C-alpha cells in the first residue's frame, strides 16, 4: 500500500489497484479498509472526523499520510490573494464614496448624463438637475459644471483603481509559485 504519482494525479496503489486521490491544499490522512466489494478509501483533512467504512465486513487495512498538492496549494493562495486585492480595491473606492450618502451616489449616473446632455444642448431635458439647482438655489450652468468636474474625478479615480485591480489579478493569475503570489498586495 503506497501513494504514487500517475499522469492523472496521485493515487493509492493497493493490492494491484490504483485508486485516485484528491489534490488537496493541506496534508491529509488516507484511511484504507478492505471490504467485501474491494478497497474503500476515506480522506481525513485537518479538523475533520476520521472517516469510517459504514458497511459490514470491512476491516481497517492501514493509513497513509497524503501530502498537500503543490498545485492545489498554489490555487488556494491565489484565491486568498484575490480576496486581499478585492478588499483593497473596495476599501479604496469606499474612501471616496464615504463622503456621500448612498442614496446620492445612486443618482450620479443620472446627474452626469443630464449634465453632459445639457452641456451639449441647453434645450436638453434635465429634471434631476433642475430640482437640485432649485433646492440649492444655484445656477444651472454652475451646477452642470460642478457635476461634470466631479464625474470626471470619479471616473479617473475609479478607473485607476479598476485598472490596478485588473493588473494585480493578471499578476496573480500568471504567478507560478506561492512566494510570488504572497508578494502581490494592494
């Protein structure tokens, strides 16, 4: 009874049979039972209860240690890195958005589209901007100018953050070892 490498991954070589084993990101214990229908294999990962053959007539044949699979470990680290990157991205944009109530940010697209439409044609319909200008007691031209300036600033900031997040995602995707993945941060 031994664990071997095959073209399809690792397998348990037992009594002339090869039983495929999962690629895990952590070390595990392989429990093998002789049963009336052939070998039964249970995998125990850290923190899990030991698997037991539930049928009748099974007899414990032994245990082996299954080392963590390098590829699975790398993929797990890549997932963790993406979580870090996404959290950094969200935090950066949240710092900008923190100055505004959520309900107001939901009007930004409409404010911008009306402002750009009015800038292109002063006869364009702008009901939201008209209501804001009236409530603020501000001239429409000044308000349109301010909306466009803030929209451009938001586009630049969110675009830069989005580009940075995508570049880091590419770096994580192409990384071939854990130290490289771990070195990638927001």
